[in-house]
C-alpha cells in the first residue's frame, strides 16, 4: 500500500514540475533555470510544513511528502541544468544557481516548518 501512495503522489508531482518549467520557459528566457527553482522552492516549503505536522511514514506524508514533493522537486534537473550553465561558460551562473538554490530551498523548508509550528499552536 505504501508504494502505491508514493506512486500516486509522484504521478501528480512530476507532471506539475514539467508544466511549471514549460510555463516559465514560454514566458521568459531566463539565464538561470528558474522553472526548476520554483518547483524546488514550492516542494521544499510544502515538505517543511508536512514534516512538522505529520508522523514519519504516515500515509499522508508518503502520498504528499515523499510522492508529490519528491517528484515535484528535482535534484537531477538541478544538477544537469547547473552543469549546462558551467559548460556554456557560465561558471558564475552555475555557482549562483547552486548557492541560491540550496540557500533558498533550505530557507523555505525551515519557513514551512515554522509556519506549521505556528498553525499547530
């Protein structure tokens, strides 16, 4: 049953990540991979919130946290896009992408945790 919950969540998160990226690319032509950053930030915020609220291995955490957030956020796309920046001569942009993404995602995960603690009272 647990694997089905994760798969169900992932079946929503992965296409949403792709749609976010496509929408960003169609509207802007950013130097940095902003679509992946947006997906990673949203997923980190939601996961930070859920991690405070839910018990480890609870069905909701498996569905939303592991499945949805796990497939919405993407380390592989982040790594590949950062490599592309570096290979295209954008070492500075690659570094900005790494430092900014890690700091921002950690910050919003902590913010999600904090928001959840305030909501829980």
